[in-house]
C-alpha cells in the first residue's frame, strides 16, 4: 500500500501527525511567516518608526497607498501564472517567483535600515511601495504553491492551518516584538534584523518542493483543436475582459501616481478610493468576466461557435490572442465549467462567510474605546496580546477539526462560532451580565484577577476570546475551502480572484454599517451581524451536501457500482 493510501486510512490523530511530519507542511509554515512579516512591517510598524522620527502626518499619508498593493494583488496574478522568468524558471513554477520576491523584500528592509526617514522620505516611500508590491506578489505565489503541492498526506487543510499559524506568529514578530526591540535598541537594527530573516527564508525556499508549469498537453495550441471555440468568438470575449482589466489597472495606476504628488492637498483619499472604486474593480475583473467565461464555456460544451477542424496560428495576433485568453479567460472558464450552476452557491458562500468580522472589524476600536470606555492600554492587552494568542489557538483547533471531522464540517463549525461570537459582543454592549456570570462560574474572573485584572476587564477578555477563537478557526477553514475549489493549472489567478470577493463585501458594507450604528447603536448591530452569519451557516450546509454528493459520484461514477 502506498504512503498516501496509508495516510487516508489513518484516524484523526495519526493523520494529523503524518501531515505535520511532511517537508511541505514545514515549508508552508515558513511561507506563512514570510507572508506575514513584511505585511506587518510595512503596513503597521513602519508608521511607528515614522512617528518616532517626527515625520508629519500629511507626509505619512503617502504611505496609505501601500495597502493598495495587497487590496488589488489579483490584478497581476495572471502574470504570475503565465510568465516564466528567464533563467529562473528551472527553479520551479512557483519558486522562480518566490525567491526573487523574498530576496527583494530582504534587500528593501536592509536598505530602509540605513536610511533616515527625516532626510530621505522620498526614498523611504518609494522603497516601502516596492516592498508592498513584492510582498503582495509573494502572497499570490504562496497561495498558488499551497494548492499546487497539496496531496493526500500534506493536505490542503493542514497546509492552510500551518500557513495561518506562521502568518500570525510573523505578525507578533513584526509588530509587538519589533516595538520592544526598537524601544530597547533602535529602528535601524530592527529592520536590518527583519531583512536578514527574509534573506534566510529565501535560502530555505531553494529547498522547498515545487511543480512545473501545467499548460496542458499541447499548451496554447490546444485552443485551436477541433471542438474548441472559434478564435473570432474568443477574440470578442477577450476584448471585453481585457478592456475591463485594462481599465482597472489604469485606475489603480493613476491613483498611485496622484498619491505620490508633492502637494498633500492634491493627494486623493485612499479610504474613499477603496470604498468607491474597490467594488467596481472587483466587478470589472471578477464578476463580469466570470459571466462571460460561463457563457463561452457553455457554448464550447454544447458545440456552438466551435472549430470543426484543427487550425494553426498564422499571425502574431493569433499568438497574443491565445496567450491572453489563457491568462484572463480560461481560469474563470475552468472554474465555471467545473462548478456549473453550483458557482452561484459557491459565490454566495464566499461573499457571506467572513461577513460578520470583515464588515464590523473597522468599528472595533470605536466600540472598545468610545462605547465601552476601555483605555488604550486595556484594549492593547486584551486584543493584541491575549487576543492574538486566542487566534492562534483557534487556528490550531481548526487543524485538529480538519483531521477529525473534515473540511466541510470545520467550515460549518467556523461559520457557526463566528456568528455566535457576535452574540457575545451584543451582550457586552448591553452591559455584559451574561458574560460576567459565565466568567465567575468558570473561574475566568479569578484567573485574570491573578494578573491584576478586574471583572470589567475579564468581560472584555472573554468576549475577545470567543471572537478570536472563532476567527482563527474560521480563517483556517476558509483558506482551505478557497484552496480546494481552485485548480492547480490556474491556481494563482483563481485563488487571488476568489479571495478578492471577501474584500468586495467588506468594502460595500462598512459605510452602511456605520450609519446603522449611528442610528440603532451597537447592540442591535451585533444581533444583525449574527443573523447575517446564519446565512453563511445555511450556505455551508448546502455546500457540504453538494461536495459529499460529488465525492460519491467521483468514487462511484457508475450507479450500478454504487449499489
């Protein structure tokens, strides 16, 4: 019996140990750390350094555009999937991108460590922007690598779990630990140390397993075989999709150029840009192209507008058409063709699964500090130190749940606990009587009292415990689920596009939620977001039934065999 077959027969704990013992799983943890470290350093800790250096707030506003690289990283994901870097592609399909990105990040962090932000703010902002672009590109590659290398032993579920753990630990290293080190030594030393860590990670990446490009048996030539869509029809579809992607790239590019202007008064508002243009860009690059791809795939499967015989490329335009179609349209055609009408269910699940925390997350500090009148120090202890630990515990519980109950069960549990955690906050907003009683009965109040916390602090910590445990578990489950519905052939594009949909719903909902909070208060809003979470639970149950049915059909394609 093969190693993978033996792994499938192992019960929960033994299966968990077998997966953790894989080299792929260890590298996934390293890659999770590699993804989380620059994100924390460039989007959070860097502002602390600039504040210490007495850089004015208007100048610091330039750095707000750094987050755009992460928000819109899916726009260049087709390049990651299709382009082979000369001289490096022999390293592997993903490593040829991953190693340069990590080396560039290490070099940028080391360079920042020798610059003075007071006298070299221009170079500082340029390097930080380049670092964000390299970090976002690294994220795309790592997400694709996870899908590519997963197997029956190093499963998608376990890879997703250790990725989340690595990412969260990196957030602590690049956040809290960096602040402590900067206070004890200096900011240049901190960024030099972090740059060195990225260089070491790039060396470790050389020894990571990888896959070769999977363009299919005949590459782009397969698009001109009998039964494939007529090139003229493909050209029309690609033209529409290409124009939409072009508009999105130009829109983001123009904004970034405007944001780099020397006059702070003329710089556009990055928050307003994301709130207004974010949904439009996702609709233009994901929703509409998905509809077009679905129509084209339907025609192909039903023999409409297809070639009757094999043809050959005759012009440069033919080659551009085939490459462009494979980069922009085929990833969506593939996923729409595999899912069929179930794509509607999957889309609804993706949009709703993280809605409970994606929408309200930006109002957390106003709730803690303004509504409940906790101090900044109390919130920092409860959410940043204690809360992060609870998040990592939630991720670990997700990994255990994967091993014992499976992916869809864990996904459903994550949706249920995320919705329930909003009820904890509803009780907290109403005074926290139920939380206080639970804390006393379980001894939690006594426990935190040993560290100098009172009952009021115990209530906050218990609510954050529930939310972060649920968030860690749901986060690991969601990453595993998104990874499971992407194909290895188009993993970079498909995962980047699907994950961007969670960005869409959060952007659309925050403005309306803010108005509802002003009108109805936090208590009613937490009940409302908990109710929204119920929709995700129901969708998870439907998707669970669908995936189980598909699994049975794959194992027993012949009804007579199933009987």
